[in-house]
C-alpha cells in the first residue's frame, strides 16, 4: 500500500506539469506497466483529481481544472516562491486579499519541511521594508477582477472617474490592459467618446454594471503602455528639467529607461530630455550618470548645483599640497 501511495504522488507530480503525457511515457518514468498507469489514473480520479485522457496514437493524459481545488505538489523552489508571494500580498495594495493571504500562508507553512520553513522565516526576519509616508492608494480585489474579466472578454466598461484635480466624469472605455506600477494600478483602454487611448488610475474609477457590449479588439500600440511609465514618473517628480543632450535621440533612447523621461529630437546630433526627480541633488546625479555631454539652463537651482559639483570634482583631481 505504501508503494502504491508513493507511486500515486509521483504520478500526480508528473501530471501537474503543463504538458500531456502518453501512457507509455508515464509507465517508463514510474517503471510500471501501462495497465498500472491506467489503474492509478482511475484512483486519482476517484480522489477528485480531474485527469483527462485522450485515446488514439497521439492521445495522452493531462491534469485539468475541476470543480474544487485538489491538493498540489510543489517542489522546494515553488513552495518558497508561493510563501514569499503570499507574504507580499498580505501587505500589498489590493484590499480584501490580506486575510486570505495570511490564511493560505499559515496552511502552507504548517506543512513546509523544516529546511524550507527556515528559508522563508529568514527572509521575513532579515528583509526590512523601507517605511514610506505615503503607502499609496489601495484598490479593491473585486474591482481588479472585474476589470481583468472585461479585458479578457472584450467588453466595454462604463465607470465614473475622478481626475487628479477632483473633477468627476463618466467614461465609456474599451479595456485592454491592467498595469501595476509600484503601489498603483492603472487601466489602459480606448476611450470611445474621446476617440483615443487613455490611462486611468484604478483607485479613482467606480465601475457601473452591467458591462457594455462586446467590441472588436484594436491593435494595442506599445506607446499606450509607455504612456503609463512616463505619466507615473512625471506625476511623482518634485523637480523637473529640460536638458539638451549632445547625442542623437535614438542613441539616448537606447541608454535610458522610458520612465526616466521623454526624448524629443533637436537635430542629428542633439535631443531634448524632459526629466525629473524627487530632489535637485538626485536630478544632478542622474544627469551625470547619462555618460554623455549635456547642457542645462533651468531651473536655476539645478544650474548652480551642477556648477558646484563640477568645481568639486575638479578640485578632487588637483594635486594636493604636501605637508611636512
């Protein structure tokens, strides 16, 4: 009986991989006959595992989705990854999943081998989260699920929306993507009334039911996703600057991330970088790390700081007088 139970667990572990197995392949892996495989598959089905089988030369077995979630077999790395993900979700930005995540984590840690529990606990103990004054807005899990379903099913969304200045509006949008950036969630969609691609903060929208009719998907331009990166970064900047960078726009675009700022060509040898940072000091350092020549004319405090840094770096390379 113990040998049969161990074989069933090994069989279940194989079936949980995302592929289809022939009876001969499973028999070879487990060193049994194909008849034994058929009997073991039937035992798994009786235990509630939805094992699907196709007959024929190209047929095989695979584990499908059932009405209830059966026990899962995880290898060491998978178990640690799930535990870390649950801990993160428990303190994340989606309301309604904290308690559920903690319950699932408690069940998982109860059955983790000691060696894996030590790894997970070590991470919890020694990984310190940096406190933030603004933890950011939180979004409702049901809202995220509804938006994701509308993206999947190509159904129009109708929702009330509050912009950054507090004004309220009603929108009708073809939803395409949910984008997570830091502690915020964004919906990328095609605004039907304004006839253009738009980005919406999920915590500022209030879905209206029912959803609208189905729509024929458009080609989602890459710029629509880049707009989230650019918009999020610029909205968070306390200080901004437009800097003339002495390289072609294409060359600078290869050196920096889209979240750094927007690039506009000036001519064949220069481009304009619209960028920013939380402090003037950080902005000056980031410009120095571009690795290319640039010219900055504003704001005045940035110009003065760059001059001061240039003088400081120059003095750092001058020979120092010898003291006797």
